[in-house]
C-alpha cells in the first residue's frame, strides 16, 4: 500500500498534466510484455514493424526489471502543455549522482522484494552505475528515436483523447471538488479523510509537504496506477483515462510511418518538409506544425548540423530554408510533390 496524506494546501495544488514522455516510457513496457497488455495489441503490432534495426539497448537496460523503473526516466511534467523535447531535456539534465543513486536503489528494492537480480540484468544496470553520464546521453538519444517511430505518428490522436479526459476530470473537480476527482480516479486508488491510498505490492509513505500532487492521464498506464516514490520529486501519479479501448479501434485509420519519418524521426521530418517551398522562422514553423518553439528549434539545430537547412537573417528575423542537400533528401524520399 502506498499512502499519500494530502494537507489543505496540497489539495489546492492538484493538477492534471498529460505527458508524451510518460507515454513513451510506459509504451516500451507494453512492448516488452505484450501478453499483459492485449488492449494495445494493434498499436504494438504496428510499432514492431518499424523498430527492427533500431538500437534500443540503453532503454532496455534502464527498464530491464519487471516491477521497477528509475524515476529520472519520467520526471513530473512541468505544465499541462509540455512538449516531448522539453521533457527530454529535463531527463538529459539529470545529475550523474542522481542516476547512480536511483539505479542503486532500484537494484536494492528488486532484491528485497523479488530476490537477487539475475546476472544478465545486473550487467545491464552496471552500465548506468559505471558510466552514469554517458549512459544518460545514450538513453536520451534512444528515447528520441523510439518516440519518433512509435509514438509521434499517433500522438495527435492520443493527445485528443488525453485532453478529453483532462477536461472531464477538470469539470468533476470544479463541480464536486478534489474529493470527487480523487475518489473516482482508479479502482486501485481510494481517497478519504485527506489521505490517498494506492493498492500496490510495496509499502511507502509519500509526503507532499505542501507541494500538491500531479495526476498524469496515460494511455499506456492501463490498467493500473503508477507513482513516483522518490522524495526528490513532486508526488506524481499516472492513471489510465477512460475509453482507452476505443483508441486503437477508431474508424479513422492509423497514420503510416513514411520512409522519411523512419529515417529522420517524425519531428525532424515534419520540420524539413515544412520548409518546402517557402523559408520560415522558428515561430512560424511551430504554429504551422503545432509544436513548441523550443522543439522546432532543437530539430532545426540538428538539421543544420546535418547540412540540410540553412539560416539567413532578414532584419530582426532568422529564416530557415532548405539547402541543396535538404531538397535532395526530400526528392529521394518523394516528398517534393
């Protein structure tokens, strides 16, 4: 049982925040154990078609234990409109000592609850203990590649579903107060007398201490609840929104991953295509593609480093245009139509 006592101040700081990073991390757990998540079988089948040849070993090492996952992999989302690139930068900024400490605690918790970690898994986790800084960098790059291939093509549909759940629960909060919101969160979560209890196999007491609690609706959290238990993080709980079963059986066809998206990632592919045929500023691209300016800026930096785009200044504005190589790449992938 996990117990979270909520003071009056905590109850004024309950917020809902979907997270593309949490979806990415949880979805990898679904792929590792598809027999436990048959609800997501249609998505898993499509994801497995685009992943062969992609090195996912840093992510596999971080999530090799069945019951535990390091908390630095999914920090609490800062806002309800957070973008994947912003969340990824927070992971990248994790201090090496935090990575080392959390992995050590992970192994200790696994040993105490389920017996000694197998030698194969111990070797995977040792990579994070011996080189936390390098391992973290490789993990971030892997998360980006995995997200571009398996989550980004479906994110608009997922985001719409998550926003619908957030809106409904926001209405419940406005009409019935925090009690109405927390009492109907999940069958494994009960609330009463200022205490939120989660029916879990481990025992923990989480003290928000006036920081409140963040609720993350997460498609791939079905059918349980997950919570950050490390004291350094704001208490954060992921739950499965209603109607997830309908998400993959929608009458609207699932988007196919194009060859360009498979090569560059969905984000960078959309930015590159967005510059044809007219140059654009970072802000214009962000508005056009419905991405955050910082995410577009990160994609442009990588495309510039690859020699596919060129910046040029006009007054106070910086415009980006396709280079000759950039146009050639779009032509090779038949994206100039």
